[in-house]
């Protein structure tokens, strides 16, 4: 029996690591205590894996913050200023993860990016001129030894050199190849030390191999591995890939002297075809067959049918990717058995791996029970909704009149000045806002008192925005805990877990709602507070909605209908909300698609067919029926859409705001080159930092924008919503923003 996983969630069943570390950040806990708790957590997790019968258990999949940052520290890819900080190892590590400002110095955090097509963020390492790659951290060794002392011989996990280089930044004038030799030596030194400690295997994660690979990238990969594998120091190497298939490099992979290959049979569309074309006898295949990303039970019959076609007996059953991307266990949920039996979180996925192996050994009853589960009708179909969807025609996806005509009509109707100023929607969610919401949820505060509180917040901020001179106001989103959950709670077909946390940013978790059945709108969602806010001012107040693609991407989707169909259901619900807002007199409506890019397929060749060809129409469906003089905005939390500008233009919004203050505005050149029509609000300051822009800073940014975009097309707004910021810095920054916009307007 051979089963394993790529990695296990590390925050703990009740997010212990997060809470403990936060205590340490607040100086309520010593470093030694934090390390002790982390150690206990690892032991607990290994013990679970062992008790569940996994035959191969990973180590070093644990991290105090992020495993890419761990790899950077392991190989000494740490800027000199951080190496010089007179802090402990862990102190320096957190300095790079979160920034450090104190008596020892002032260091900025490294940036974060999304880990492939997940909502997990890794820290982006930077190779600099002074970077001296060598083994510089004991973490991987210590964790291996810790498990060994418990009697568990683990398989240490490490980000592979190719993926590490692919994900890193390089100081100008440097390139990955400059570090090839040193990196290979350092990896080999890690192998040697692990072998010395008694390790037999190592897992190198190379998810970058599932992307489109250029000839140059292939050369880099092969250069690295031919050298690396020339001396494995006695270890067996598992090269693990996930999040897709390795079609560009499969032939090379099977020719490499690795001992085992990990392939993803869940997300890898071509994986089965590839292995059927031939798999070498000398290697073991780690087959990722249990979905590491979704929360539904594995369909054993389907999985077994795939496994049967794999032409090798040297097979280890595994998860498709690390279980980091699913919640810990269903054991702490309150759902009824009829619901729970359909879910498998991380711990339950371990049972599935063992079941699959047991069935392969002849325990047929396990298969029958699983088939019975899938034979049951889980949820009925909403006939009315199905009809509505079936009745959609091209007209429903097309807003008329066309943008150019609407632009004029809206200019007439809204009479906004040049460079109109606005914000992205939320204002600071202060302690007070959160505690009132909690009190209301717990029943300690009446609906009436809570409503009064919200109205008061809105009143204050509307007055403040008017006084500062904003052109388009917002109500502030004080009633919302989260931009997806708030909507989900007003939609049928949604379930909310109690403890279904998944690691996202640093130690922070998100709790994605679960799409359980057909989605329809239960009642108007945002009309009450948007129209209240509008009643308090003569200036236009923007209505704020979350778009269908983002709602879907930040939920656990169904597997029994397509993601496209689920998205269209959500789109219809949001469409109804748009029309209600319009009917209530809201003239400007923003439909956030903060996560549109997140699920863009990793391979360019799949972008349109697998995603954009339905995601963009789903957005159009939402706003296609509004009147010409209703202005539709959208917002995106990133500016890396240079490659998909035509698709973004095709959303046919009237205005789009996006993050731009930290990028060098190259996106604007591209917009111009592609003849982008939509009006744009490139964020003029970074809301992810408490820093208030210096005098003149926003003015410069606006000047840079105006050098690239015609002034009639430009909006002035921050990068994103302000809910995570404090009131003081927010107000100071926004005053600067309005002043800068007004000054620029005068110039024009
Ligand atoms: N309207 C949302 C807000 O301001 C947008 C958030 C987001 O883009 N992540 O909070
Ligand atoms: Zn945003």
C-alpha cells in the first residue's frame, strides 16, 4: 500500500499557528514559545497522517509564513540589509515577510503574488548582485530530525530550483542562469545533509512545469536538473508537478534520472494521455488523483478508471496538489450528515487515498458505498432558473447602445468634471464597525440599533466625502464582512462552513463559501444601504456589487455542473440586483471583478476556450439591460492584464479602476496600443500600506497618467477598497488625492 500527499495544511485545525504567531507579533509570547507551539503542531499533523495510514509522510511542508520564502532563506537569497538586521533568524524571516520598522532598522517587506491559479500568496524572492547562494537555514533539517525522533521517516519537501527561479525577481542586469551553478551546489548540499541525517527521499516541487514553456525555459530547467541529478548524494528524488499537465516537457522528464515523477490527474487535462504514451520502468509514478483544491468527495469509480489506464505498477496514490488549499477537517462543522457525507476536507482526503488503495487491493464494499453516494440526487434542479438560462440569447449579452454613444449620453446625464474623483467602495472597518456587526450577529444588538449604527457611519462618511470634494461618493460598505460572503448569504444554493479556513495571505485565512446547489437571489441585497446613502446627498453615490466571476472564484464550486453554468446562475442573480439598484435611482453601479484574473488558465492556449469565452460574457450578462445613462464601473485588484486587454475591453463596462500605483504604468501604453475604449481609473496610491502619499506624489502620478491617456478618459481613485486601513491615514491620503485631482483639472 503506497499513499502520500504533496503537503498538508499548516495553520492547524483551529488556525492555531495564526493565533500563536499573532501573539508573538504583539510581544505576548516569546520566540521560544512560538517555536515550541509550531513544533507541537507539526508533531500533531504527522501523527494524523500516520494514523490515517499514509505510507509516505512529507516534512518541511510546514512554514511559519510561506514556503517560497523558506526556500529563499534556505539558500541565502536574503538582501544584505535584512542579513544585517540584529534580530534572530526568525526575526529576520518575519522582517522580510512583513516588513520591519523598529530600533534595529527599517526594512520593507518583499511583495506577494498569487501562487499559480490559487488564492494562496507566496513571497517573491529577489536575487541581487550581492546574493551569495549557499545553505543558510536549518529548518528543513530540523524538521526532518524532529519527525525522525518521533519514529516517522519523512520525505522533505522543497520548492525546486526551476520554480524558485521562475517565481523570483532579479535585479537589473541579472538573470536566472547567473545563479545556476551555485544553486545546484546548494541543493546538492541539502541532499547531502539530509542523507546524512537518514533521509531516503526528497520531493522537489516544480509546478512551473505545467505552464507553457519557451525553449529557453526548457533549457534552463534541463540545465539545472542534469547538473543536479548528476550527484543525488544517495537520495531518491521525486519531482512533483501540479496544477496542470507537463505536456511541453514530458518527454524530457521521463528521460531524466529522477526516481519518481509526480503528475496531476485532476487538473492536468493531458496527463493521462501523456503517461499512456509511455512511462519508464525505472521510475515510480506519484499519481495526483484526489483533488487538493476542492472540498467534494472523490468519485472512486472515476478515479479508479483513470488509475487502471496508467501503464505502470510502480504507483503511489497522492493528492493532486498540496492540501494547503482546502480546510482542515469536516469534523468541526455543524452541517447535517446528508450534507457532510459529500465533503472531504484535508483529513478526510487522507481516508480517500487509503480507500482507493484498499479498493485496488480488493475491498469492493468501499467502492459500493461511494457509488451509492454519487447515485443519490444531491440537489434538485431549479427548473425556473434552468429555463431562464436556456432562454438567454445573444441580446442578453449585449448592451446597447454601444459604448461610444453611451459615453456621450452619460457625460450629459452625470455632468461630472474632468478627472472625476471617487474611491473603490469600502471605508475603514474600524474595531467599532466589527464589534457592532459581531454583536448584531450574536443577537446582542437589535436590528434597529444596528441599522442606526450603519446609517450613522454612512451619514458621517457621506458628509466627509462632500466636504473634501469627491465627485462620486460611496456608502462605505460597513454592512459587509466580506465581498463574497455578504452576497452568498443572500443567495440560495450557498452553504457556509464554520471552520473551513484556507490559508491565503501570510497567516491569514479565508473561508470560501460553498456552492451547494442552484444559485438564485433570495432578496435585494444592496439596495437598502445604497439608496439610503443616495438620499443623503445630491452627488451621485456609486452602488457596489461583487461580480459573478469573482463570487465564483472565491467560493468552492460545484463539481456536478460546470463552472460556467454556476457562474451564469450567479450572473443572473447579480443582474437582478443591478436592475433593482437602477430602479431605486442609483445612476452609477460598480461591479467588482477583483478575482477575474485568478482563474485565468495557466496556459495561454487555454485562456479563451476554457475561461474568457464564458467569463467575460457572464459579466456582460449582468449589466446588459441597464439604460444608456446608467454608468457601469468595474474594478480589478491588479494591473497584470496587459495580455488580455481585448477581453477586458469586451466586458463593455463604462469605467474600470485597477491597481497601478506600484507598477510603472506600462499598462497604460498597452491600453493605448490596443485602442482600449473604456474609461480608466488607474489607482493613484497604494492602499496596501498605511503610508500617506507625500505632498506632490499623487500630482506626479496623475501627470504620468495624463501623458499616456486622454484626460476625458481618466478617473482619479485609490488602488483598491480602504477597509483594512485606519481612519486617519485614509482621510489624509484621500484629501491629497482630491487636491491633486483638482489641481490637475485646473491645469487642463
Ligand atoms: N468594493 C470593494 C472594496 O472597496 C472592492 C474590494 C476589492 O477589490 N478587493 O472593498
Ligand atoms: Zn481591489
